[in-house]
C-alpha cells in the first residue's frame, strides 16, 4: 500500500457556524458542498486538502493537539490576522525547520501557520 497524502482532517467544534466563518473569512478557506448528514457540519478546502468541521455540543479542544496550514510568509500572515483581531502567538524560529505561529479557532482548537525553511 502506498498512501498518496492527506485528503481531509475532521475537526470537532462547539459552534459550526462560528468556526465556518472563522476559517472562511479569516483564514481564506473555500466552502465546498457537504452531504446532508444528520448532524451539523461544514466542509472547507485549502489547496488540495479539506477540513471537515463537525459540531459537538460541549466540545473542549484537546491540549497540545494541532494541525498546520502552509504559508509563504508567516510574519505577513500573522500580522494580517492580528489586524483582524485574531490573537496570534509568535512567529518563532524553529531551528532547522522554519518559522511558525499559533492561534486558536473559536472553539479553542490550536492552529499552526507554518513557513518551512527554504
């Protein structure tokens, strides 16, 4: 078996509409059609990968768990988000790997912005 990459990541959120707005309006993901499942959710796309939001009442974000979006310029991305009122930690240099910054979505999920070393 040879895996060809990550197709999508499923992410639990407390309020799917608040999370959808955040990922679309602040991070620039594209909303895509979603089947009529019997639970609230939204499907989003960034590049060739998808993020599937699933509403879970009482969701508490797991500590330390995160996923990362690839960015060209982490400093510019962090500044743009900060100007829009999003708290962004960093950016910081990760020796040998590049630069990264972290933020939280409306449900408290940890999101990384990653600019790999060139």
